C-alpha cells in the first residue's frame, strides 16, 4: 500500500514495465502538502527529460535563469544542465523520467530544441498521446485521489502500445545505449574518450549527442562530473564538499565555478537553503533505486521499489 501524502512532501517511485526500462528511469509521484499553506520553494537538479501531470493543486516552475511562471497541468521538461526552481502551495504530480534511449524511442524532434526548457506537453512532437495520459490520470484520481499503482499501470499500457506501434531503430538505439554507458562511466574524462568508446568521429558524436541527449558532449561530461559530486553529498549530508569532489576536478575552486554555472549560487548557499521536496525525494529514490539522481541512472538498470 502506497501512502502518497506524509508530511510536507513525499515522493513514491514505481518501476515501469520490464520492456520499458531501457527507455525510462522510473515513474514518480509527488505530493506537496505544506501544513501552514505557505508556498514551498525548491530546486530540481540537472537531469534528463520528463513529462509531468498535475492532478491537484498549483505549481510554478522554470529552468534557471528564467523567472518562475505558472506551468500547465501536463508539462514537459527537456534535458537540463541548470537547476529547475519550482514553488507550490500544494499539489499532486505524476512524472515519467525519460532516459536518452527513451528520447530516441518516443520523441520525434531533436532533444536540443528542449534543452533547459519547460513547456506544455502538447508542444512536443512525440508518438505518445499525452492528452490521453492526462485524462486517464484525472479519471483515476476522481475515483481515488492517490491511486498511484493504477496510474503507473496506465502509463505502462500507453507507452508499451506506442513502442509496439513505432519500434525504434535497433542501430540507433544501440549507439545511444553505448554513448549513455560511456557518459555514465567516471573514467570517461574527455570528448575524445567518449568518441573512442563509440568508435566514431567527434563530429559524428556531436550530432548524436545534441539529437538524443540535448547537449554537446563537453557540457554533458561537465554535468556528469558535477552530479557525481552532488550525489555524494545527497547520500551523506554530513560530508564537506572538498571531501566529496569527483576525481576530474582540479580543486575546490574548479567545482565552485561549476556549481555557480549549474545552480546560480555557491555550494554553501545551496546547502543553507531548505530543500523540503528534493531532500525527501532523494531519500526515497535512494531506497527505491539505489541512487538519488536521475542523470546518473543507466539504461536498463534493475529497479527495486518499496511496498
């Protein structure tokens, strides 16, 4: 039995069907319910793309440096290299995380056009019927407001039907899978390393990277080393930044520059901020998937979950 509302904010992670796991990170269902009615504010980490369906409440969001604005109940967030601020006085949101192979399988436009962008889900060219998903969520919620298991089953049915009707190219899928695996590998330190892992030219790598991953290889590698450091801190909040630094950083100043680029603040300013939604979600994600960050999730990894 999944209890969605518990305290100020709570997130439940549920696995997609086995056939969808090469393409999706997870389904996740978030309830924001501040007891005093104040608007909660938090920052999403840089991540891969996701679609979100809000069935109660309201929410504002953006990708830095854009100002917060009202976001549609069904909205899509492309791959990001910058933090995504959001604020809400209360909401329930169902989300689907798409890995790079998922972008290739389900979307019909370049990921680059959605890089660091949040917009209505209807603005995206895709084989998925997001309207049908939104309607199904509303129908399920009308019967039982927090029936997230039925919502996850609905997502499975719609996504599997889309995948059966439009199977991805096996050649392109395999190349994106190899690129994602190399990108996740901490030993991949340069664009040349990434191209060599795929046995393609750097020009070919660039075209593949912007189309399926949203960004050129260099900013993606920069994002990954940054997130590996953030991952250590999110697992153990008592650690100091210098002891958590990824091996590809020269020193603390090098990391601080990246932190400003990704979050628009210093590491200590970030640490002093309250994180009422993301801290709880990261803890739940560690329990369910073993890692707090979507962008460090490898295609096809097994997904455990709590009952």
